[in-house]
DNA sequence: CCGACGCTAGCAACCGCTTTCCACGGCGGT
DNA sequence: ACCGCCGTGGAAAGCGGTTGCTAGCGTCGG
């Protein structure tokens, strides 16, 4: 009984056939193998505990059936959810995903991309990548998620329309002074949606606070926002909304009584916030599915897919 | 300018040397290369945009420098945090990690393990694996995280002592009737810690509610727990604690005024819960570091490492 | 002046698998 | 009886690297 890795040679020898036949059997390919031979080979495989070596196969075939996934932060619930959905989608198609975080740093991102390319990934999924992730000389398909880049195809939620929907809902509750917590530069769409809604309702522009996409950022942003006494706040991400909620609690402001809150993203965390958050939900599964599909099927031209969002009404808006 | 993948052959030809020399240069190995030749090769590499093929190297070397990581649920913030820490730790040592979820299903877990082995991972990290993940015939090092298994080494937080610490703190606030929200079978340690603390203080055993490790589970558990009117609740996971908080809010119970709450895990989410949760923090970075170190350095015997936890005092306990 | 040694660089085998091409035996058709 | 074809299995050429061994050659000591 061979101790170290059992190779196809061992199987061939054990079954008394050539290595080619083992391949034919394993791959169930177009090649025909006599049923009797086939059984002998299968027996040998079972007896020896043979596991085909995907590395060798990849070298020969020229494809690893592996995707690289880079997020700014694997700890962010939204990205974790996205990664999970992508993993499920990829697994269903026989792919596996190398997932890693870039910590929001362009240099790290670049290094990670290089590492993944070295590993011969069959495709690259970039979640909210830096503006210019230097994709020159990349010969595998790349798809950007939640951000559109000039040179590669992308898939993202309907940020602008979604934000507009959320803010419109706040307006429908009678709010006329609606603050916005938004991320740094490079993500203008949600802000535009907010403006769209305000303009359409003929309202004056509300106060804006810029912050990082984090609970901490939302917390601080809300504190400054409070100075201009909005009656409602729209946060451009869950994390920020959670921070907003905390700031409001600490200030003794009642939600939604004194100030209503709604947010973009809609990760599970928001359902259990207090009060439960009204959110514009990112279509995570769909984003994942479309991204993976595009990677596998290969786009010819670069295009940007926008997936509709869903407004989920909970308590924080006053519903 | 070659369009398709630039191989070492192209570089060799371009630089006018043999392929072996290219290897010597790339690997900065013990083999000596004349500085001048070396420069020529480096120039060629730059000019051609050559990227060594890790697949081929892995085949030749017999190691992929890749780890497989299986969690029950990539969407769980604790596991996401762990995965991130593991990724960072692995990346620092030149490894890359294939991360996937088993959805808490033993069959899926088994299938994922097989897939990863086929991919020739250099080691396997199993987070909170099923009781018997059928590891027969696995020739790579395996390490279990957050659960001890009979046949493999493991790394986990001091569940029992940590839980005891948390409950003792609750007791120090004067609570005498302390409920417990615990997961299903197979995770007895936190329950034991809770008992330890109660016994040491000479208190009667408090009410227990079993639930899945989820917000939903904690929510329901708290509802039943409330019937026996505890003055404090210890939740064995963050997620459950979040659910507990919601149940308490809905029941109009003041936290920590009427009922104090503390939990095990301590993911960032708890800091922004309302009120902020007192938690026993899992030493996530350390767990990750130790797990990766063991995988790389290779254990000779199976052993179980316990890493101490940290009590983080916030508002939910009454501090 | 010659031989030996040390420094470089090249040859070629091999990692495990896929796939093309070929060999061979038996069968049916003419 | 012969030819060709079909059904099956085997030999071998790579995929892109690494590395032990060898060869060329300049230099230095005797």
C-alpha cells in the first residue's frame, strides 16, 4: 500500500492498464473504455484512495478553475456576505475561490493581484477596487463589483436609484430636512440619488457629512449632522448607520420619533439593530451570480451591469 | 512581443541564456549568476512582463503554498474576522488561502475537504468543524480551530475559563439569577464555565436556553428565558446576544437596569450594539497566528492549544 | 608552460496529468 | 479471401517550472 501521494501511475499499475486509460475513466470523457476495464480501474482507485492532482491537471489544461477575490476588508459584513455568495456560486460550477483583503490600500491591492495572477487564477473579482488597480498586462478576465472601472466590466447595485428610493421613503413620512452620511470620494452615486429625491420633492439640500465606511465613521458623522437638526438621516452604508444609531442613542434622540434613519446595504446585522433599520438592500446573491457568470462565460466587450435594489421597511424610518 | 502567457522560455530566449539561468535569477537561490547575466535576465523579465507560473512550480516542488480554510458560515462575523486574520497571517508567510463555507452540513464539509485536497493544499484549517469530519487518508497537516477533535491538533479560546470570567463579572454586579443562552450539543465548555462561576459563588443554577448560534436563535432563547425572570443573561455567542438584546427591547426590559447582558466572542459588532455589550473577547489574531504557525512548522504530535480570552467591560453589564 | 580548480551556464530528467496518434484484433461487406 | 473500419488500449509528447550533473573557460600555482 503506497504511503505517499497515490498517483495515476500507481492506479494504472494496480489495475494493469496504461495511465491513459485511467485518465479516460476519471474524466468520463468522450473516449470509450470497455465496461470491464473501467470497473477494474474504479476498483483500483477506490482501493488505493487515489485523488487526481489538480495542480498537474491545471498545468496541462492551462486552467486552474480558481478565481481570485479581493475585497477591501474581509471583516466588513457586506463583503463577507458577498464573498460567501460568490463562493457558493463558484462552487456550484466547480470553481474554487482564493479570497483575500487589500485593506483598502492600493499598493496592497496591487501586490495581491500580482500574487493571484502568479497563481494562475482563471479570473479576478475585484470588490470595490481602488480607482486604478493597474490592470495592465492582465490576461485573465476581470470583473469589478460595486464599482465601475474604465477598462473592465462591472456589476453593481443601482446605487443612485436605490438611494433615491430610500430617501423618497423618508420624504413620504413627511421629513423635509434629511441629512446624508456618505463615504469618501469615488462613490458619488448614492449622494446623487439623495439629491435626486430631494430635488424631485422640491426640498432644500440637507446637511452632508463625509466619513469612512465604518461604524466609527457613521458615529462621528451623525454627531456633526445633529448640529443642523435634521429630522431624518440617510446613511450610505449599514456600518455607518449603526454608528449613527449609537450617536443618536447617546444624544438621547429617539429613533424614529425625533429622527428617522434609513441606510444602504441591508446586511443581516441591520435587522437586529435597535430599532431595526429600514434599508435599501443590495442584491448580493444576484451580484455574485452575475459576476461569476460573466467571468466563466467571458465577456467580449466591457460593460456595466446594474442590478436593482430592494427597499426593506422596518422600524427606524417610522413605519 | 508575445501575446499569450510569457513563459520562462521566452525570457531565456530574449536574454540569450538557458531556462535554467532564469530559474536561478528568479529564485535568488544558492546558485550563483554573474551580475551581468543577472541584469540581462531581469531586463528580459521586465521587458516581457514575465510572471512565473506557480502551478508549474507547485507541481515540480510538490507544494502549493496554499491553505484550505473551511468555516461553517462565511457570513458569520466571527468567522469572517477569523478568516481575515488567517489570511493576513498566511499572506505574511507567502501563503494564500482557499476559503469556503460548509453551511454547517457534514456532507458539504466532507465534499469541500475532498475538493481542497484535490487542489493539493499544503494544509487544512477547519473552523468549528463537525464532530467527525472523516479525515482518514488526509496526508496534509490539519488543524481544528475553536473545537477539539480526537485526531488532529487544535487551537481554541479558553472557552470554559472565559465564560466563567464573564459570569463572575455579572455576579460581581450582584446578580444571583443568571440565565444562559447556549448553542446546540458539541460545545459544552461555555456551559461548564457558567456552572463553574455559579457554583463558586454558591448560587443556584440559572435557567438555560439552547438555540442555534444566530441572532434569531438568541432572540427566541431570550423570550423563553424571560419567563423565569433572570436578572442577567450570558450568551455564548455575539450573534445570540444581539438577538437577546432585541428580545429584551421588545419586552420593554431595560438593559442593564432590569436585566444585564454579557456575551462570548466580542466581534466589532458588539461595540456598537445598544447598549454596548460587555463581552469575553476571543483572541482572534492569536488563534489565527498559532493555527498558521502550526500548519507551516508542522506538529509532530496532536495537541490542543488554549488561548486566553479577554473580558471587555462595556455598558450592558451595568458597568 | 601546464594542470587543476573554481566560477558560470547549459543539458536534461522529472513532477502528474491530458490528449493526439498509432497499433492491433475482430468483424462485416464485397 | 481481402480490405477497411470500428472499438479499444498504449506510447509519448508536452504543460512550465527546478535541479543534479556536466562542460567550458579563465586564472593561478608549481
